[in-house]
């Protein structure tokens, strides 16, 4: 073999060895980071397999960038109806339990029975509090008008812009939910600050919903918050904390909220923070393991 060909051959061998070592490092750590390279682009586009309370499911796929890679701060506003209310501090704090270890400072503003207009109410009240990103899941309580839903959702997205936000698709428990999800995808397609999390497909997996076919059971809530955590990624700063909620009225949905409430306890070391105590279980994710709760500069405009 000539000298030039020998040098080329050795270079290929060395490169293969390097990639193999990177791959081995990634597998050993159980994550999606190559040593010396960083996070693999698009790794969150497909959901990882998890097992919660004996139920095996895939985390939700996402369409768009991981939120944590787009922000410089860690203050996160979560807005929703009864489905996200079930993850709030008053029902065990599954959302905070999943996100605060990742560095996020989280406020969950979610109430049972709320339509999409609730998001505009929350933003009029809290938009000026220095949020870096948002999660919005409003569509399950659909008023029946795709035009009105699109107007309200667009107002929410544009009020939060240019902050990155995560929009969740709704469970297809009736045919009209297709209208909701079509609007969500259309709004996301026309606004660059939106990433979509496909809860619609995830919730169709067996064992994740209550008998009503809408609200997550304990396993479903765990899969939901872990899917959101996966789509957010780590916050760029820390520490994380669980911030107080202002909207906590679930009178429109008492019958389908989680049965156990947990009183919030103020943490004297974190001003204005709320922390909760909830048990955790070990959940297998791929070849590694994680713990999840079983209960489971910007321009501002106001959504009017």
C-alpha cells in the first residue's frame, strides 16, 4: 500500500475509533450527549420508552427545537386546564418535581374546565413578571368554533413572543378535537417561537388515561410531565424552584381531578417559592433510570 493510501486508511480507522468511543460514552451515561461534541441535534424528535407503574409508553415526540436551548433564563410559566392542574402543587406537584431539578423556576397556572381564553386572562395578569418561556395546553375544553379558538391561541402565542413556548396537542376523545389540533399546528407553523409536543398521539397509548378517555391517570401524568421535561431540556441557569400559583379554582372539575391533594409548604430559603412533598418512583428510561412523581431582552404585548 502506498504511503498516501496508508495515511488515509489510518485516518479512517482513527475516526471510527473516535465515534465508537463517543457512542459508548453516550450509552454509558444513558443520555443524548456525545463526549466533547454536545447534544445531538434533533434527539428529542422521537419519544423515549418509559415504564411507569407497570405501564410501558413512549414519551411524546416534539416538532421544533428544545426550549432550554433558546433561552438565557429559567423562569417558566405553565398554563392549562384540568390536565395540567393535576400536575400542580395542590395535587402533588408532579410538574415541579420533574422540572425544578432541571433548573426551571416553574409556576403552574391551570384550572379545571377552562377554555383557551383562560390563557389570555393569565397573561394579562402575569405577563410582566419576567418569564423566559412558557408551556400552554388549552384545547381539551373546546368551544366548537375553530375561528375563535385560532384567534385566542394566536393572541396567546403573540403575547408571549419572542419567548419560546411549548404547545401541546389534545387527546382525540371526540372528532372535533381534530379541529383543535389542526389549529395548533397551523398557529405553530406561522410562529417561529412555537415548539409542538404531540400529546395527542402519546395519550392514545393504552394505560395512560382514566375511564373518561381524557384525563391522565397516575401513569399518564408521569408520562405527561416527563414528555414536557424532555421537550424543555435543562434550563440554562439554576437553581430551580416551584413558584406560587394564583389560579387554583377547580370547582368546574372536582369529579375528575386527582383524589389526593398535598398542602404546599413554604421554603424559607427560597423567597416567594412553594415546595411540595410527594413520593417518587424509579422509572426505567431506555437503559438508564430516572425518578418521576407517581401522581402523577423581550418585547411584551398583552393578550386582549
